């Protein structure tokens, strides 16, 4: 099968009947043509996944497709944007029908719960890598940005942190596997390979949150980006109140992962990457609205601290909390 037949067979229809916004012209010409409705801004972001860097060699094709789109949708979620279109640049080592079918199935599944339409891309041969660019829409001037946190705002996080991190440990340290029951293992692997981009939560936080970021490199590292961009402010976090993976909360299980006290387990969870939860700030007057949203959307949202003038992150006893997020080129 040549490149053009492959595009026709596998990619052309992804997201076409998902309910995503229409496009004026999609796959098939030199470029796609898109119209941004008046009164809206186009919100654009890209993320690349490379085999061996962003996912282990053993990752199933379905999960690679799912995750590649999910991590991009998470960026749109962090801005409060509504997903509209995406392009897909894929480098494949060979033409493998079964692999491609599974890869597209992963994307297709996510597209059905979070509508977005594939409008173009590029297909090449080489070491497996998947690069997706997402485009979303937000009412002009309303996007949630990193720079809006104010001194006195509350700090919130969605979900439970460290779950994807545990999933990665399960993949990399296979000897641990027998000590968790299979449904627990499946849960954490799922959190690693099929993150839940918090798109609806992000949209619902428009006009409520003062700043927002998605947690891709670890809560502390990402919260620090927000604090830096908001005029070098800081935060006091109630570390014991940060929701973390359940298996890290039982002493015996945490010990099996090598965390022999509660603080070590907590430190792992707040520095672990790949959770794709949202970390946002909001005025204390929005507390009821935010709890109401969390209940309505059935997404756990926890208030974990306060924005303060002094730069840096501190625990409630005033101790400086170290950041150990994931960084490339280091
Ligand atoms: P060109 O050579 O002009 O860049 P291509 O031959 O690479 O065009 O692509 C032909 C059409 O197929 C274009 O509309 C392009 O956007 C689309 N396309 C190519 N690869 C992909 C892909 N992986 N996913 C979606 N669309 C793709
Ligand atoms: Mg061309």
C-alpha cells in the first residue's frame, strides 16, 4: 500500500462523524481550509511522542494513538478551549496493517468521547514518532492562561497525582507486577497509557479560574510555571491534602515501590509526570462554584493551597519544597 492509499484507508475519516466543528476543506489538497467563527480565537498546540523517549518500546499501538491525541487535548483543556481540528504527522518504520488499524482505533475511541476532526498531516518512513497539532476555539479574550494567578487565590488540582507514574513503574519494573492484583495493575497502566484530558472541566472553568495549566511534568514543576508567569509569586501547599494514587497511601504497598515513608511517596506523586490533570487558581469567592462543578462533572477537584507574594513553593510549616519535574536536555 502506498502513502496515498494508506491515508485514504486509515486517516481520512478520523473524527469526521464525531460532531466536531466542520472544516471548509480537509484531507486531500496541499492544505486544509478552516474558518474561525467570528468572536472566537484559534487555540493551537502540538506535542510529539517518540518511541523510547515518550513511551516504552512495548506500548501497544492502540495506546500510542490514544495517548498522542489525549496529551494534546489536555493542552486545549488547560486553556478552556473547545477542541475542533487536529493534524497528524506520523513516521512509521514499516507499513503494518494491524498496527495502523489499532493505532487509528485508539484515536477513534477518544474522538468519540471528545469530538475533534482530523484535517491533514504528513506520513513518512523512519523511527516511529507521532506528532499531533490540535486546534481549538475559545471566545476571544477568555482563554485560561498561566499568567493570571493572584496573591490570595486558592490553588486546586483535579484527579489523583502519581497514578501515571505508578503505571510507568509497573511497565519498567516488571518484578513489582505480581504484588498488585490485576485490576489494580490495569487501572494504573490505563492512567499511563490512556490519560483523561479534562476538556469539560477546563471549559467549565472559563470565567472562574484565574490561571490554569495541565500537569504533564509533575504538579510542582507545572505549578512553578504558573507562579513564574504570574509575576514571580509563590504558593503555600497543604501537602497532606494533595490527592495521590491510592496505592501510595497504604504503607505496605508504598514500601513495595521503594517508598519507606509517607513523605517519600508523597514527594514521588507531586513530582511524577504524565497525569494530565489540571492545576488552576481561583479567588476564594469561587469555592462553592468549583465544588459544585466537580460534583456535577464527577471529576475530583481538591483545594490544595494558596498563592502568596514570596516566590517559591512552601509547605504549611513554611519549609521550601523542592521541584524535581521531568526535563529534556538535562
Ligand atoms: P504534500 O506532498 O502536498 O505535502 P501529502 O502528499 O503529504 O501532501 O499529503 C496529501 C494529503 O494527505 C494532504 O491533504 C495531507 O494533509 C494529508 N495527509 C498526509 N498524511 C496524513 C496523515 N498522517 N494524517 C492526515 N492527513 C494526512
Ligand atoms: Mg503539496
